[in-house]
C-alpha cells in the first residue's frame, strides 16, 4: 500500500496511491490525515488496504496523481529522530571537520532529534539565506512507527514499523562545527527536511525489505548528473529495529514518529555518495583537498529508489536550491 498527503490545511488530505504512482483515491472517509490514520492504525490500516485494492482494480474513484503536488506524507510530525546507521559515513564526515570518532559509535547508535513542525514538500524549492552556509543534501531512508513502548527490545521494535519513506535531510555544513562545539547538538545547521511523495508499507517492498533494512540502491542526481547509488541495505551498521529501540530507551514513541537511517553510504566507493560532504572527504583523502563544491542557488537534487523493473517506488524528491525570499 502507498499513501500520500495532498494539499488541504496544515496536515493535508490523506490519499491512497496506485502502485504505478499515476492515480490517487481520496481516503478522508477512513481518516482525514495520515496522522489520524496512524493514531487509529489497527482500524484504519485494513480499510486503507481495501481502498488500495479497489484502486488497483479500477473500482475505486481516483484522480490523476502528480508527485509534484504532494506534501510530505506527514507534513508535520510529533517526533522526528534521525540516526547515523552507516558508521562508515559518520567516520568520513567527522574526519572532514577534524573530529575523531569514538569506538562506541560501532556499537551504540548515534541519533539527533530534528525539527518536525514544518517538513518541505518533496518537489518544492529548498530555501536558504546564504550559500556560505555550505548547503548539502543527505539521501536517507526513514520509517514511521505506531505507538512504541519505552524499553522495547530491538527485535520487538521491528513490528512497530508501519511505513517507509525516503528523505533529504538537508545540512548546512559550515554551521555544523561551531554549533556542535557548543555541546548542545544540531539546530540551525539542520533546516527543514524533505520526504518522498509517498510512504509505503513494508510489505509493498517485497524481498527488498528484510532484517529491518531496505536492500535497494538509493539513486541521487545533482543537476541531472548521477552522483551516487549506494545500496541502503549494505553497510548499515544498525537496522531500524535497533534505531527505534535506542530512541525508545528512556521514553515512549508516539504513533507517527519518524526514525531516519542517516546518510546512506557504502564502503564500495564505486557506488558514489548521497551527500557532498562524504564526496569532499574522499577527494581530500585522494587529492589533498576537496574538489566538489557545496550547492549553489539554482542547483537541483533528485533522490529516488527504483524497483527491480526500474519503476519508482516512492516517487522522487526533486528540489531546487533557492535564495530565501
């Protein structure tokens, strides 16, 4: 099942989307919004699945679906926590800012709590006030949970994963060192995040979803040119069950909580990167200095994931970097 949020109020209007991403069936008779559906998931899920089957069979009234019209599946959320499950990436990016990585990072997940009151639509412009901030994309995978109890075990946490999405977790690299040096974590250096046009249930992913990881390449283009396609299921040190359990160690997670994987990264350099900072660090290791610039106004980034037949699963995050009006 694929779900999207169409414009209409701050939290939008819930819709079921066809597998080929061409048709959408309004789902307000089931739940007004995706958050409302997640709040009553045991009732809403089978009703939404029934509507999805009717849409696929051509028996449900539908309208054309354009990913460019979609909001984030959850335009705002109660909780957005992003991990760093690809420790190879963490190590490289910390090297780039002259920081060492503690050995505990290989055994204990690292997460930060991001702003969740205003997510960017997947194909809306991404506004920034200055190019000097070091504008960078970060291609990731995220899951949406139902209610998660405090102290849940990693194996049990997997059962609380209800939806999967793609992410562009924008970062402002030149603001990060000074902000982290204050010892209180990210804030200004992490602007509004963007998510894919649709969120999908794990069963929709077939064999690609296993061990609480998504085993498909995350395809990134910058200004229309291939930039990276690392496999999201490879070199993921912590699976989503472990990330959820870490986040829930001392608190409950409410339905609709979003948990991100962190920037997808493979040890195999031939797969490329899903963020500029990693590419720049690899260039520094090879050539003594970075050669790839951070993003400028007018640049465009595209993040997508394709199935075995080359069809888009989530729709594309496709954004242009613009100056804040």
